[in-house]
C-alpha cells in the first residue's frame, strides 16, 4: 500500500522518512517530493509498505509530532488524470484568440 505523508518538516529527507516508518515494518520505498526548480522539499512524501504494516503506520503515526509539526499519514489516492486528456501546451484557451495583452 502507498501512503501519503504530509506536513513534513522541510528538513526531512528520504532517509529520515524511511526511518520514521521502519519501526512499524519493512519499508519498500520512501520518497520526499521536491521542487523541481530549487530541489527543496515540498513538505510531503510517499511511503510504500505491506497493507498490514501500512494500516498500522496510519494508526500509530498519523498526527504525531515531528520537529514541531504534526504529520499527516493516510492512504495515498491514485493520481488524477486531467479529464480534458492532454496536458500543457499553448493553443487556444477558452476562445481568447488574438486578445492577449502581453
């Protein structure tokens, strides 16, 4: 099961995140999400564990204080896809053809 871990202290790296969950059970992966421009933590991450260990981790770690911040631990939701299909790009956005002000 993949867990979402939110409200992490900015100083938390992947090793520290893994260590937080290792006392519960085997951690398959631990990833802290970083800003692609600055490389700094965005304050959340994901941990993968067996279903039983993950459920126990939610019960035991959700709301715990880590470096003055109460972390949030819950089951990660599947990444939502944009219902419009594509992503990014220029093109026509909402019929504003030729009315750009830059």
